[in-house]
């Protein structure tokens, strides 16, 4: 949702990311709103469709060609598998977003990245693709404290669909820690990795301490003989292009009866 004083709108551009292996059609409609965060149903002022090429990570334009009155508007996008709409890294003023839950709209923080052509009041921010990315699948998501998607934000790291497996994500604790347990949470059961391993840094290089084959669970708790290391990698050998990992927690369960965290947070880097 956004407020604009634009009188004539030729197009809108949405910042989309596609993990599909072929072109898909995305449909969008523009609606008027009475006030900010009011997503109650109104008839579309205009509708358009656009082809999204495989591997797209950028602006996709939708032709509308209509006259507007100053006020609030929102764009509704029909759900399309393997296509996501990224957020502004910084939410512009007088904008918002929501998702449909049953028959009700649920407001949530942030704003989907959109441009008005010709430009609207916040066109300067929207003109920077890096500002629009919002990194929905950034490596740092695995240590942000969330173990699942929340209000439409995936909170997960996803291997690069343009690169072959294996791919890894690394936790850097910043110091040597002792640990013997790793908790792994994927975004959903259907978005799990099938084959993956846990590796730790040593003087001899990366050493595998746990392996999982034919995984069928969203969440796994892996235990192994206690090790001491300053870095840990989770390497995915087999997964679908939609696989998403929300959380990696590292514990030294043998340190006490209740166990204690060895490195729940730290820098996360993909590879």
C-alpha cells in the first residue's frame, strides 16, 4: 500500500525473484483504499499480467494506463509458486502491506518493493535495486532468532538456485567453543534438505561430525562426540530449489544436565 499524488499512471514495477526453471505469468491488480492499512475489498481499478523469466531478480513492469486521484492505493498479486516479491530494505513513509488469512487481511511490517511509472512520491528510494532487495533469503536469517516464516517473511537461507549443490552455510563463533549438539530447522517439511552434513573447522581442514541421508523432517537434532571449534558449516548435498533453512542452534549438551548454548549467534556466510 502507498499514498501518491501521481495523476497519471502508465505502469507499476514490482521487484520479484523467481526460482522457477521456466517463465511464469504473474497477475497484479491496483485497488483504491480509504486510508493507510485499509485493505478491504474494492473493485480493481486496473489489472495486468507480466511474464517473469527464470532466474529473475529485479524489476518487472505491469502496464496499467489509468488516471488517479491523490490518495492511498494497493497492489494485489496473485500467488505464484516459486516467485516472491521482495521488500524495501527501509520502509517508505505512508506505505504498508498485508496478507490474506482466510477472509481477512492481516497487516504486517515492511513494504513490498514497488515503483510507479512515472514516479511517485518515494520513487527515489524505489529506483535503487539494492534498497529494494530486503534479502529475504540472506544467510544471516539462520541466526535471527526465528525458526519458521513469520507474517510472510521467510526467515530462511536458501541455496543459490543458479548454482549446483553441494552448497554450505557457515557459522563463525569468533572464538573456540565446545559443543556436541546441533539443532537444524527448515522452513517447512516440503522445504527441507534431503541430504546434509555438519562440519567443523580444524587444523586438518573441515571435518564431518554428523551426516543425514534421506531426511524427512522439518527439524532435526544431531548429536556427536564433543568437539572444539571456532567455525561450523552445514553443507547441503541434496535438496529442491525451494529448500529453506530457518535456524541453526549449537549446544554443548554434555556440559550440564540442562545443557548450555555454545554458539546460537554469530556471523553467517553462504558458500
